[in-house]
C-alpha cells in the first residue's frame, strides 16, 4: 500500500491515519497553507505551520489547531511528519511524511523564488514527490520579482503623473502583501479593501512586520484616493465599489497575465505576471532537486507536465485532486470570490 | 520594432476607442514615414506576402527552445495564438541588440522570399534573438500575416486626421483600394494626385446598423425606401479607363474570381461605380450563400463552378457616374439614375435590386416574414433623402433582418478559444438526436456572456470524457438554443447540413438533453429553406 493514497476525501496516510489538505471533513488534517482550496472547514483537528495558524483561524473561526516550526518533526501514530518552507505565501509548507524508511513529500503550492515574505523554498530529498503544476507549461516563464516590481512602480508613477489612482488587483492572502512591499517603497498613501485589511490585521497580530495601510470604508473621503494606490482582491474588480476611485487605472497581478488573451479578457489596463507559483523551469528544478523516483502531478497542467517528466526519465503520474480548477487554480472569479468573501467575513 | 511593438501593446491593452485613437495618433505623429505606411497597410488588411510557412516557424522555435512537438502543441492550444506562443517559448534574446525599424524588417523579409529554406531560417532565428518578447510577438504576426487587433478603419482614419490636415472621409477614400505599401510613400498615399491616378479605387462603403426595437420609431413610411437584404458579398463594381474592377467590402480586389463580370466591360458606361451585392443567381433569383462559398475559396474557377453557381451583381446604388462623385445626391435621385443605367445595359449579370412597395410598417413587417422565400435575410431601409455616407452611421440606413432559425442542441465537444478567450473552453460543437445516438451538426463560438463562458468552461473541465488533441469530448448535458441564418445541404458534415452564421442564442438551462431537437427536425428545416 502506498504511504499516501489518493482518496475521495483527499491525500490520505493510512499508516498515520491523517489527511493532507483534505477536501471533505476528516479527524486529522495536516494543512500546507491557508488558501481556501487547501484549508477547508469542518476538520476535527488541524496541524500547520506557526505562521499559517493566524489566517487559518481568521478564515475558519474557532478550530483545534497545533502548530509546528519548519523542520520540527512530530509523530502521528508512529509516522514522522515535518514541514519545510514552500515559498508560496506566508507560512506555506511542504509536508514530509516518513515511515519505515520511506519518504514522501507533498508540495502543496510552491514557488522557487524567494519573495522576502514567505520563506525560501527548500528542496527535500524524498522517494516520492507530489507536486502541483498550476503553471506547468513552458510558456510560463517569470521575470524576476525585482524586474516585475520595477514595472509595477513605473506604472504607478505614470498613473500619478496622469492624475490617476492605481488600483492593484491582488489576492488578499499572499499577493497583496508582496504588492504592498513593492509599492511601499514609492508611496505611503496605500489604501486596502476590507478583505486585504482583515488578512493584514491577522498577520500584524501574529507579529509580522508590514508597511502601514489604511482601510477603505464608506466614510473614507474620496479626495484621499487621488494619486494613491489601492490594493483590492479580484472579486472587487469591475464592481461599483471601484467607482469611488475615479479616475483610476487597473493593474492585475497574476501569473495568468503572462498571456495577452487573459489580460484582455480581464479588461485590465495593465497586467503583471507576478505569481506565487513556480513557473515551468521552477517546477522542473524542484522535481529534480527532490531526487524523487516517482512524481505524482496534481492541480494544473498535470497531463503535460507529467508526460514531459516521463519522457525525461522521471517516472510520473497525474492525479486528480479538488485543488483549484483543472488548470486555473486562482484564475476563476468564482473561486476567488468565495475565498475572498470568507476572509472578509462578508464585508466587501 | 520597439515603437511598433509598444503601439500594439497599447492597442491590445486598451478597451476604449479614445485610448486606441490617442495611441495611434501619437504613433502617426512621431513614427518615420515608411513605418506609418506599413501600419496603415497592416491595419487595413494589406499584409506582407507570406514568405515563410508557420509550420517552419513552429519547427525552428521547437529547435531553439528544445521542446517536443506535442508540448509545443499543448502550449499553442492554451495560448491560442501561434505568434504569441512562439514569442513566449523562445530562449531569452541576445544581450546586445539593436533596434531595427518596422519597414526595414519587412523589406528584409521580402528579400528572403525566393531564398532557400536555410537562408530564411537564418533570417528568422537571427531576428528572434534580437527582439524582446513583445517585439517577437509583432514580428511573428508579420510573418504569419494576421493582424487582428480590434482597430476599425474608422479609428485609423480619425487618428490620421489628427496629424494631417484632411477630412476623415477623404483619408478613408485615399487609403482604400489598390496600393502596395512596399512602393508607396506616405505622401503619395495621401496625395490627391495619386488617388486620382488609381482607376481601381473604390469608395468607402456606407454601412447600416440593425434596427433595435419597433421599426416605426425610425419615422414615417413615406420617407423610406425598402429593399431586400441579400445574403451575398457586399461589393463595388467599377468601370474606369476601359477596365472593370470588383471590390469586396473587405477591400479585396475580386475581379479575377468572377469572370462573369467581364461581360459587362464593354456595356457599362465609362466612369461608373455601383454598389451592390455579389451573389450567385439563376434567372434573377438569388441562390444560397453556400454556393458562393464554393466560388470564393478557389484560385481557378472551373466550368462547373460557372454553371452551378453563376454570379450576378444585384445593384442598389450608384456612387460615381460620368466620372463624377454622386454620393452627395439624395438616394431618390441616385435610384432614378441607377434604374436608367441598369436597364440601358440590359444584361443578365447586372440585376437591379428591386424596391419593395409598401404603405405601412405593418404591411412591410408582413412582407419581411417572407424574406427567406425570396432568398433574402430581411429588409434594408434607406432614407430617400440620404446621401451615401462613409462607414457605419446611425440614422439613414437600417438593416431589418428576419428572426433567425433556431434549434435546441446539446454540447458534445469543446475546444479552447483564441485571443481573449485563451485557455478557456469557448469553442463548442453541438449535436441533435437521431434515435439513440447524437449527431453533431455545427460549431458555434459566440453568443454567451463572459460569465456564462466561465461557467461552461468549468463544466467542461469537470466533465470531459476523452481528449483528442485539443478537443475534449464532453458529457452531453448542457442544452443550448442555436440560431442561424440559413441552412444548406452538405456532404462534408455527418449531419448532411451546413448552417449559415450559427451562434448560441441562449443557454437552455430549463431543458434536459433528451428534450433537444432531432436530425429529422433539421432535415425539415433544410427542406423548407435549403432549396
């Protein structure tokens, strides 16, 4: 029997009787990170990284949760479990599972580049690696964060010259904090949507240092937005809520902006391919560095990535999970809306 | 290439006509003349000759990026655009690179036309390595000859009008017709002299909007002339300098495709431009558009083509007579002149598009319901006092189409779309019932809102059964009403029918797959309207 099986409730370790990122309620859930498709409500017990817990509680309310630092093993029914940085968002972790000399690693979502917030992705040697593949096609090749940040700042400065407010569309958990770090270097007039605000507060309360932001409320005077930067989640894009920023320009921050058609579909004035996922090269590097004999590929372009690995001497198989959509982990407005509304507690 | 790539990026990112106009005007104000000529040419459908096949481009890209063919294919189907796929897959450009102008890249491209493959390859690979991602994209677009970027002729004309002192309608006329961007200078293109010297030059077409709501809202019956709205190719028939020219609305010179018109050469008066419909017809009766399609795709017209789909010209307006521009005259006067011209020529290839007599809107509505029996797709309404204007204008010309034919069908295949539908399943194939089996009969790509497309896309991703290359077979569950303008017999389709302008009319969430129409229903429509 495999150390980790693919069941209808999620990734299951029968030797330890626990699940990793289950999509149906279970007794024991090890959580890679706090995005809603990986961390779902209803589990009796949660195990996650210390920095994941605050947002997990914000989203899921009063839950029973145990936290770990990276590389701090615990035993669940004699199965050794430890977490390693995944570099995806704050607190995001890979889960290493060891039993009878066999090692499996579940990547969760990850990126290779160090964004200065989420910890540096650490390759973990293992026999079997379960990898995401959100951007698992060679057309996805990211510019460095430094270059993209320069593009964003240049765009914001241009908007300021034209007397426009810059509305940055970024996921409230992860992307928003990166964007904040980027623009805090050129302006201190940063306003955020309620969903971004709530995550911001949870992170501050947990001791993270973040640049100061102001929450947008119905009372905020419109004149305050002139030439300022707004950070808002995708669910706010195109809603009447945006009207108060007029005149404004919209910049969408997402790996999907790599493709012109996606940008045009979003009606964005600017698109920045700033992603919290590994690009094609990143995925290949990660897979190789684990030294794994067998790679299971989940959510994303799993069939292409898996086939490529097989053709290049790495045994691989695709696995269907309930993470993300088929290949649009975060592209779907519907998924993001649910996620954001949860974080916002309905306060959009 | 840098400024041109920037222009394309600006036009692509912008959703507002005014922003596009500003970007183009800025370009026309600052770019070099030879580059401007090419931009006008490219955006009005005059592309450089295709000298390198896209199969080669694909091959060379795979080689440069070290990728297997299947992975390239996979990327292409996700990105939905070949030029962009290649731009994204190529390895990073050389560090030291120089900027070459648009016109010089194109002229280099034309010099390699007759060279052997090795030389072409060296040119393309070399150029790729000099360009960044956005520049590669536009370079690839030049190579593959496909520049659809959502800029109308009107926008280009208005942008030019901002930088040169000419009326937009004058500019529209001068940049139309038969000119070669490789040998035409910006000055010559827009000068009066060369424009007069070009005998083939058509006038910009006057286009109608569709009537939305009650027809009576446009005014009193007696102010309007009604004609059938023919389903052919809108065209201009020109006789100047003892030669004959036929232009399509897409500004394609089609004279050679329709030898029938040569019979008119010695019969038409000199200095004449007629507006009308290019349409297959036997004994003054129009034949289905499907027959015209058998003609337009061909390089050489055969005797069989000429017998089975003989082309006529249904004239409905006269724009130039005796070498004089008549577009400013009221339609009523132009009509009198047109009738005189057509009856004087008296040849079966030149037919006058008849005026429909009517006294009330109700009566006309009744007549309109018989459009299909006339081989028409509805009625045109033109104000009797109207001048022949430039481009699509509200007010004086209206099209009033009959309701489309509809049939309920289930979606069976899906494929990812192109352009702004990249990486979304938006191209669907539909089937009707035939006993227990489903028979696919049409594809449709439009008619849903972005939100509905997102929902169907999510359904496809969850419910796809098999994958054939880019095509997914989908659980036959979603029912849609398919609308179309016409139906014809076809042996190229399993169902035996081909539809004209199929599109999704609405999503029938209220219907189950077993409530859809049958092949029998389709065949009945074919019998009634397929002739």
